[in-house]
C-alpha cells in the first residue's frame, strides 16, 4: 500500500515535469505572432482552423515569396471566385482550385495577393481571432468582408 | 480498490498523452515513414513502396537540386505529392521537352521550387501547374525501406539532362 502511494506520487511528479514539452509547442504558437510583413494587423492569438467557404477571415500564412516569413491578411475570395484586383497585372483573376485570394486592409500599402497572386491553401498556418497586445487594442478580429471587395462572381455551391 | 483503478487509469492516460506529444513532435519536426503511391516517380519509387522521410532539411532550408521531396499538392491541400526538385529559386528551367526544336525557358521565382517526377511521360508536376512555393514542402525522402529488394538510399535522377543550368 505504501509502496503504491510512493509509486503514484513519483509518477505524479514525473507527469508535472513532462508538460514542459506540451507548453513548448504552445509557446511556439504564441511567440510566432511577433513578426509579420507589411503594415497589417497587430498581434493576434492564433488557432488552427479550416476555412468554411463563405466566411471571410484573417489568416496567418507563410509568405509565398519568402518561406521564412509569415504574413497576416484577410481572405477576400475562395477557389472559383473571380476577383477584381487592385494593382495586379491582370484586371480580373479567377482563383484556381486549392487557392485563396488574400488582401491587407490597407490597400495600396499591402504586400498581398495583388502582388504575388493567389495563395495555395497548403501555406495557411492559422486563423487570427483576437488582438492581445497592447492592452488598449484588445479586440476580437471580425470576419467581415469590406463591401467594395466583394468578388465579381462567387462560385455557386 | 477504486483508488487503485483510478490511479491506473490516470497513469495510462498520462503515458498516452506524453507519448502522443513525443510522437507528434517527432513526426512533425524529425521525420517518419511514408508509403508512396502512383507511377510518377518510377523507376526510382514504385507504387506502394515504403520510404523514410525526414523533415529537418526543410526547416533548415537544406533542400537541394536532385532531392526527392514530399510536398502538399498546390491544388488540394489535403493530399501530398512526391517529386524530385529540379530547380531552386532563380534557376533557369527548360519548360519544353528536350527533343523539341524550339526550346523555351523560364526562371523559378523567389521562394519557389520546380518539381518533376522521374517518370516524365506519366507525371503531373511543375510542367503542369508551375513552380510551387517552398513553404509547401513537407519533407525529404532519402531512404527506401520496402520492398526489401530495393532497400537502401535512393538513386539519382534517371533524367540527368533535365537539370537546369544557372
């Protein structure tokens, strides 16, 4: 009986040391918010998410031009939609299968799909949901599509 | 009695979580065993071969020309493709067949790679969908485990002339 107690307690201690591994992964997710390209939004908390079609979210992704960099942009169009571009070499672009069109909220000062074209879904890293810092800017990031950026034609389900 | 059972259950759950985390980190950051399907990499990798893939090269940007890589498919993020790296960013790639009289070249853009299967007649690769972003690469295949007759490191490309000149 006593031996069992000691065993259980030792294991409890062992378990308390192991969560370091789990918390390291969590820290990695949070620390990655630090750098982003362009004048986009500030530090959100991330969570992994799929993209349900029809919803417009802010997404964190690996930059297609520089794989070390992560950028935060808003999803404007999904696969099959036709987008009217701003500053892209083609006036209208149909988003290919398995890709999305992302844009920063600050048009003209944003390094987004208008520069590098549609982004493959495999590059998607996370969904930005809230701003944590600075405390004066605590807010939930709304999934809202600006009305002037509606796709010209949406793919019917 | 109940305490004993509860203790054992918690211990089991604890071990499962611990080893689950270790396994996840290993598969994500170190490497794993992969079964390949499809004819696009014959004769180097046949259908239903089992190979060993490592993920360290992609994290340290050590992918080189001639490496066989696993990448997420650009048109379907849920499926993976297995091809050979023919060109890195900045390389000049021959996009037409070498036997064509009028050859055309293109340059691989920054942050992208050009992939081709070894079985050129039966492979959908960058000749079809263009260069893919480096960020889609998941790992590098370097060792074949099954079938045992082909056990060992993977051979170089049988299409040596496809490699680009800078």
